[in-house]
């Protein structure tokens, strides 16, 4: 299956479904475009908010430390720790003031939050992911050097197996890590993948009893590493639930609006189908959008003109028939006065043939312009009853197959006339005729008439539907009429939206198959 065919199969066919899909696609595309356009701006806004919160939090912790006894500082730091907020106290720091616009701005905001008008200011630096990992690596080396100097590695026992030795090594390693100062291991579990990271240092001056700092130089420095201040690049699409909710609401609204529009088209479609089958319904209500109302109004005008044309044609044909019968009758009377019996017989025979042709032509015209009322009937019962009536008169015809009821909306007299013409044709040229009614794969119906006669050559099966066409070799006027029976049958069936197919039967004769399409909702 090609890509184009796959898309055609997946694409909805109904107008309602297409409108809903188009609106949902427009909504989703709008969210994507706005998300891309506003992604950077929103990221900056969220990052500024997170940085401001982190600065306020560090400033609050520093104020708590200045008013808390030194013995309780470790408890304050332990409570303030989190996975993305690591704090430590150092006696001195090598952090210099940032040289970028962001660092300077954050440093200014932090000092405003600390209310440090005089003295040594706090500092802020923005670290990249590489800088963060370098800081972690440097602290790990310092920790390992410290442990190697103060807690030499103890050898393992020779009789311990490898697994036991590994567990002992891990236990000793954890114990040794805890022996290192917190300032060397405070970044052990810090995630540098959340870079950029803020590194802050805040001077801590103890507050004396008079509420003033105890000295001009800071007692210690509070150093903090703050991660998670920059949202991920595509975090703007995290509100998928809101997109789905809005899409669902729009889909429901679009469904009812599209359904209201398509309902008018459905009514117009059904009316057009009825007109195409020769049935003229009442004028279609002019509802819906203005374009549909215009189309409906044009359709009603067209239907009225077509109906008027058919009625005028019928009246004209009736007048022609009347006018032709009068001269034929006059000629018949004059023929009686012809003295030569042979010529008189030939003239009367010719006049009879002309009258027969006029009647057949009128029947054909009436069939084309018939306006019989459509109603639901049991088509199987209609066919089976017609077959039984012919069989009771001694004609070689049988009904085969299932006699299950098949209710179908049609014009019964028109269907019966078409069926009768085909059956009469089969009985004229076959010794045995079989009739069956079957269900079509698409929901329609098949009426099949099979005979064991000479059949019709393949190259002439389409020609026999033409008015007055006859196969001279085997079907002359004495046995086959004047060539309008099958044409009338096809006109009647086509008026129902169906078709007649001529094929070779299993008996060697002709198989006439009448196809009636699935019934349309009224």
C-alpha cells in the first residue's frame, strides 16, 4: 500500500469528521507555534522567578545564622539542605564578583535582600555544567587527600572472599566519607546536569547584644550551590493536559456545529437521489448556512423545472398518440374498401404493426416519465407471487433459492413490469426458466432470471437495450415483439438507481440479473 493510499484510507470521509480533525489540527499547531515562539521568553521568566526565590531563601538562612549560636549552625544547615540546594560554611572563599550581566544583576538583588549597605558584599556566580563538574572533582580530590592523611586505608583480611571484601570496603568507604568535613563532601550528591548552577557566597557576621555586627570582617562565609533554576528547553509543552482539555471542548463544539451543517447537506443529498430515481419529493427546507440555503433554493427550482418538463413531455406524447390513432383508424376504415383481398390484408397488417409500435412507444415513454409513488414492499414476495401466477398457467418457470422476506422501498408496478418483460423474453426463447432473489454484498438486491434458450451473443448484449433493436436470426416480430421489452425494463430499473446485466447462464442460455442498490434513508 502506497503512502498516498494509506493517507486516503486514514483521512475521514464525512464532512463532520473532516471539520473536527481540521479544527483539532489547527489548535494543536497553534499550541506548537506559540510554544516555540514563547519558549525562550517563558524560560527566562521562570528562571528569573526561581533565581529570585533561591536568593531570598539563602538570604533568610544567612539572617538566621547571624542570630543563632555558633553551636547550632550545623543543625540550621542540615535542615536547609535539599537535593538542589547544598550549603556549607567556610572560613574564606575564592569566589570573585561575576563579570557578566546576569551575575551582576543577581549579586545586586542578593545584597538588596541582605540589606548590606556597608561592609563586604555577597557574591553570585553562574556556573556551567563543566564548571560544576570541575568543582565536584576538586572537592573530591581534597576529600581523598584529607582521608589519606588522617585515616590511612586498613588492609583486608586474607581469608575473606571477594564479595565479603567488597562489602567491607564499601562500609569502610562510607564511614571514611562521613569522617571528612561537610565542606568537602557537600556536593557529593549534587546533580550537575541541572546546569546552569548558581554559586553564592554570603558573609556571616555575628550580631552582638546591641544588635550590631561584632566585627567588620565576616566570621565565616555561607557558600551555596543552587541547581534547577533553569527549566528544561521544552518545559513549555508540559501543559499537555490543558491542551487535551481545550481540544476536547473544541472537538465537542465543532462536532455539533459541523453536524448542523452536514445535516442540511444530507437532506439535500437524499432529495437529489430521489429525483435521480424519478421520484419528485416535496421542496427541501431551506435551512443552514447561507451557501447551503442558496444551493437548496437552486435545487428546488431545478426540481420544479424538471418536473414541469416531464409533465409537458408526457402531455405532448399523449397528444401525439391521440393524433396518430385518428389517422390509423381512418386508414383502417379506408382499407376495408380496397377490392383486392391480398392488398387489403397487407395494408391492414401494416396498420396493425403501426398501431402496435405506437402503443409500445407510448408504453416506453410512460415508463421513462412515470411518477408512481414509492413505498416499501416485500420484494421476494412480489417476485415469488409473479412466478407462481405464471406457473399456474402451465408456463415452465420456477422460483429457487431462499424465500426470506426482503423489504425494499420501490415503485412496485414499475418493478413488476420490468421483471415481467424479462421473464416474458426468457419464456419465449427457453424451455425452462428459473428465478431467484439474492442479497448483494453491498446491501442491495439481485433478481436473477435464467433460461436455457439460445442466449444473446456477447457483442450484442448492449445493443438489445436500444429501443426497437431486434436479433433477426432468432427473434422476429412474431416471437419477440418489436424490440422494446428489454429497453422498458432497463428504464424502469435505472429509475430505481439499479442496472440490468446480461450474462451467460449455467444452462447455456441467457442470465438476466437485475441489481437494486441499497435502500436510502427517507
